[in-house]
């Protein structure tokens, strides 16, 4: 009888071990799937954040370029205007000096 009880115990223990092993395998599969999903999510977020940073940088660069170009145009026009004024003053002063020398 002891042998039958012991045999039943071994049979029950092996069945329980099989069930536990299946549960462990399911848990490991779930952990693997969760890890894979988390890795994909992280990669997606890194990609998204990198693209956002790129667009912010590109936008900031474009704004800086536009401001620089605008400032350069303003400086050019101001310089041209001031140069024209200086030229006309020089011409007028030269004419006055020439008139003074000629006695007019």
C-alpha cells in the first residue's frame, strides 16, 4: 500500500510540477512580451522627442535667419540712405566752397 500511496504522491507531484512549469512559461512569455512592448514604446518616444527637438531647432534657426536677413536689409537701406545724405552734403559743401573761391 505504501508503494501505491507513494506512487500517487509522485504522480500528483509531477502533475503539479507540470502545471507550475506551464504557469512559469506563461509568466516568462508575458514578461518577454511586456519587455518587447516597453522597448518599442521607449523607442517610439525617443524618436518622437528627437523629431520634436529637430523641428524646434529648425524653427528657431529659420526665425534667426529671418531676423538676421531683416536686420541686414534694414542696415543696408539705412547705410544707403545715410551715404546718399553724406554725398549730397559733400556736393553742396563743395559747391559752396567753389562759389566762395570764385567770389560768387
